[in-house]
C-alpha cells in the first residue's frame, strides 16, 4: 500500500466511524464491508517492513485502531459480522 492509499483508507474508515456514531441506521449497509476491513487489518499485521508508517515496531497503529473501532461498531449485536471478523481478531 502506498502513501496515498494509506491516507485515503484512514480517511474513509474515520468517516465510516463518524457516520455510525451520528446515524446508526447506516450500520447494516456498512456491514457488507466487514470482510474487506478484516482482510485489510490482517494485511497490516502480516505485511513487511514500512518504516514511514511503523511506530514502535507496529505497522500503522493509528489505522489499525480505527479499523478495530469500526469493526466493533459493525459487529455489535450481529453474530454474522462478529463471526466474519473473528479470524483476524483471534
């Protein structure tokens, strides 16, 4: 992932988090992206060395936290979404 992709992804995930906070009626629509978010998080965890986004040995921790926050909102009260993200969270 290059610099622009990282920046855009952070902006999109942050926007989705804010949308969920403001109007929870969008959560069912956003749940279809749980698999993509889980895959992205897994790629961040398993990817190689990228010093420009690494802090204390953790690859892009701010993006990881935002993705986890969004996954938490999307998985709350929905067992299907929770099951879908359980691989990357375990």
